[in-house]
C-alpha cells in the first residue's frame, strides 16, 4: 500500500514554466466516489492508462493503490464516468528538493492552475516557490473528485485568472 501525502496550492503567474522539466496530458474520470474513497480511471498522453483507488477521509494523507490497465478498458470506463471528465496538462517542477506537479486544467475548469507537492512525511515543510499562491489543501472544492462529481466550476471562478496554455 502506498500512502499519498500532499499539499495543494493555487498558482500565481507563470514563473513555474521556466522550471518545468516534463509534462503529460491527462484525461481522468471517477467511476465510484464516496466521502472517504474513490475509484478513478486516467489516460496519460492517450497511450497508457491507470485505475486508482484512494481511501481516506482527509485531503492531506490517504492510502492510494494504482494499477496499469489496458487502454481499451480505460476508454470503456470513461464512458461510465460520474459527472465531468477532467482534462489537464501536468507539468513537473523540481524545487529545493521537492517535486511539484502543476496542473493546468482545460474543459469546464479552463484557466484553473493548481500545484501539488508530494511529501514523504506529514511533518515535511517544503520551501514554497514564489509562484505559489494561497494554500487550498483543506478546501474540498479543489479535490479532483469533487471537481468531477459536483461541477464546482462556478465556485472556482475566482481562482481562474487566465486561460490555460
């Protein structure tokens, strides 16, 4: 079992772009969702797919199980998605010993840019890059599961400051 420990922030400006080392396109959807668990299917660059089960009641630390699945299975599962299919481009940024993932959303969330930093331990305190804005770790509206199943795009308009590139 893997433990996912992460903090999530809004992104201000484009300062992170010059530090990005790689990027991937994601199409993801939720097949099952409850308060403390979810099942997600994700296509990566249209070439590979994963099925992920997350269990836990906090947005900071959860158990995570991820498995590669055939692309054809993932495409079929997408047709059974609950709510919105999320589209985003994820950029990887290394900063002061931590890996940041910057998600630039498309679709109904076009213009929303959020950064997550994966932690090894709940006590880790990464230095925040200058392009990091307000922390939204505990704000459920920024959970991909909530974004997909509840369409909170109208509520997040304040965080969407510019069109995605």
